[in-house]
C-alpha cells in the first residue's frame, strides 16, 4: 500500500517536472518566434538597395524607433540591386505609407545592422503586402573610414608644414621667429603691453564714468534725462524746435530782403540814398530842424500871449470849459 | 619496446571498447522497439534521474549564471557595453554552457550512479539471476535507464538554462538596475531558433551518451568490488569525453545547417 502511494506520488512529481520543463521550452520557443514575427498576421514589404552593409536575415526592422519586424530575404537581382524582403506586423503595417523610405543603419556603434523605415508626413495610402518602398543609402562605415583616411592624409601634410614653420621660428627666421627670438623686440613688446594695460585701465575708468552719466540720464536727474524719458516734454521740445526752424526760415527771408534793400539803397539814387550819403543835406536838415524848434518856441510864446490878450481871452476860456465838461 | 607494445595494446583495447560500445548501442536500438516495454521501470528511472537531479542542476545553474554575469560585467563595462550582457549571457548559456555543464553534472551524478548500480548487480550476480529467471535484464535495466537519461536530460537542461538566466538577471537587477522584464526581453531578442533547436537536439544525444556509457560500463563490469568502482569511475570519464565529442559534432553540424 505504501509502495503504491509512493509510486503514485513519484509519478505525479515526475509529471509536474516534465510538464513544467516542456512548458518552459514552449514558452521560450514562442517568445523567440513571436519576436521573429512567426506567429500572428504579418505583411511583406520589399525594398531595394545598392549596398546592404552587412545586413543579415533576421535583422530587425524598425519604424519610428519601434521593432516591427525582421528581414526575411536578401537577394541580389543584378550587379547593382539587392532586394530586401521584410516581414512586418500587420497591426503596424497600416501606419507605413507607400512613400516611406527604408535605410540601413547600425544598432548602436558596434551593434547589428537594422532596416529603419522612416515615415513621411504625407497622405499616401498605407502599404499592402508585397509593396515596394523606396530606399535611401546612408553614409556607411566604409565611407566614413574613407573620409577619415583623407582627413588623416591632410593632417599628415599639415603636420609636416607645421614642423617646417616651427623649425623656421626656432631658428629665428621670419617675422614670428624674430618676434620670439629678438630680446629687444620682446622688451618693447612688454612695454607696449604695459602701456596697453594702462590704457585699458583708463578706458575702464572712462567707461565707468560714462556709465554713471548714462545711469543719471536714465534716472531723470537732469534735462537730458527728462527729455529722453518724459514724452510730454519731448513733444513740447519738438514743437519748439519746429517753431524755431520756421522762425529761422522767416528770419532768413527777412535778412535776404533787407540785404537786397540795403543793396538797392547803396546802388540806386533814391531819396533815402541821397539822405544817407549827402552830408550837406544832413547839415541843412539839422539847421532847419533847429530853426523849426526855435520857431515853435516863439510860436508857443505868442500863443501864450494871445491867451492873455483881452480879444481872445474869452475864446480860450470857453474852450477850457468845454473840455472840462 | 615494452612501451610501444603497451601503446599498441592500449590502442587495441580502446578500439575493442569502441566496438563493444557500438554493439551495445546497436543492441539497445534492436531491443528498444520490441515488446515488452518496461514502462513502470522507465517512469521510476525518469523520476530518479530527472526529479532527483533537479536540485543539483538548479543550484549549479543559478550559481553559473550569477558568476558568469559577475565575471563578465567588468570587462563589458570597460567597453561601455553593459547593455549587451543579457544577450551575451543568454546566447552563451542557451547555446553551450547550459547544456554542457548540465550534461557534465549529470554524467557525474547519473552516469556514475548507473555504472555503480549495474556494476554491483553484475558483481552480485543479480543480472545473471534475472537471465535465469526469464526476465530480460537488458530490457529491464539498460533500455529503461538509457531512455530515462535521454528523455530527462533535455528537461534538466531547460530548467538549468532558465535558472542560470534567472541568476544572471538577479545580478543585473542588483548591479545594473536592469528590470527582469527588460533583461528577459533582451535575452529573447538575442536568442534565435538556431540557438535553441541545436542545443535541445544535442541534449538528447548527451542524455543518450550518459545512459549508454553508464549502462555499458556497469553491465560489463568485471568481477569484484574493485570492478564496481572502476565501472563507476570510467563511466564518468568516458561519458565526459564523449560529451565533448558530441558537442563538437553538434556545433559543426549546427554551423552547416543553421549558419550560426
């Protein structure tokens, strides 16, 4: 009885062991197959390259950075064209447009080669199984190495030239050699640099002062500040300047007219010219004016005498009353 | 002169051993499909060789994955390629290290056990008694054991691989802050059918070799207790050698068929 129970228990344990082991294997195989898109519905997308850069069967296919499938076939159809067939998940395939571009690149610096499908922002219809999309050849490692080789050769030439130049400089040849090897020039250069330093110190001080001025202007502490910052004053100032401009134009015209009048007076024989230039006439006028003055005084005396005369006294009195009323 | 004679003698003995082993294998294939099938004995042997070895294989596999990852980490870090750890460890364990190490452990445990068990049965004339009693000792003792090792070793290897990867994932999780999901995703990204199928197929041959050599050595044990020890010891030595030969042939064929 005990042996039978023991045997049954052993059988159960063995069964569990075998089932779990088999399940592990099946899970592993399913995971691998799933990643290689062997299960589920897939579509076939084809592209053509001139050079596949070491792409192999089973390499990943990426679309917008997501692994969506694997390379299922690589076939050379002529000396310049290689067909690359890819199995892509159908669920993602509907997002790949017919004008998408396939490129071959490396997964990391030393990683496997991958096919990258780059989407285009267009309204092209999605690919269907068997469609061929266009390809684009990126710069491969070989191209980079070739470029690097050219750069290397150039660097070697540059180094050789630099060596020649440094040898000349060391030997004191050329302007730079003289500059480095001539002690007098070095001393002069040192002095120059010293002076330059002083100058720069002074310039720095000046700049500080200038900054202060600018600052004070900004802080509205003076006329300039007010003018720069107060828009009303600025407007008034503008009006004043406009008026001044107009006035200056008027003054200019008046000056021109005066000049022409003066010119006329000087050049032509008018009364005013005669009055200005004839001295005898001036004297005569002067004496005439004196005589008039004297006459006027005497006339005033006569008029005063008339007021006191009995014949005219009444008349003057009447006038005075009228004016008072 | 004596030395050269010795070499000739040893070489001759080796080829005779190979011939006898081949005949023994031939007899196995001749008898395996002929009734009666000792099914209960097969299950018993499967339990002893499979379930009883699981702990040893599991512990060894776990430590193997752990140590392998710990040792490889600094070198990969020097190149800034720690992210390649899961794929490197995964491929190494599934393709080669897992099957070979598990097979060697089983050769030590099961092969020597079979050699010693059958050897002692031969020495104590139990096998002769079975023949006299009308039971076919070859069918009952040899075929069941070879079948059991052939069937159980692939399962043990699968468990060993899984536990080794788990050990590696724990190290990566603790040292490199790589999540278990990411680790196993990267492992399955790297592993292909061309890695799993040849490894699984060769594990059947490993199991067959362990059972065959163990049974052959025990079944043909010389008289005396010393013969039992020798049978047990030589079963392990011959099996280990044969495992590497089979591994070489398997890798060679896998390279031809799967272009690994």
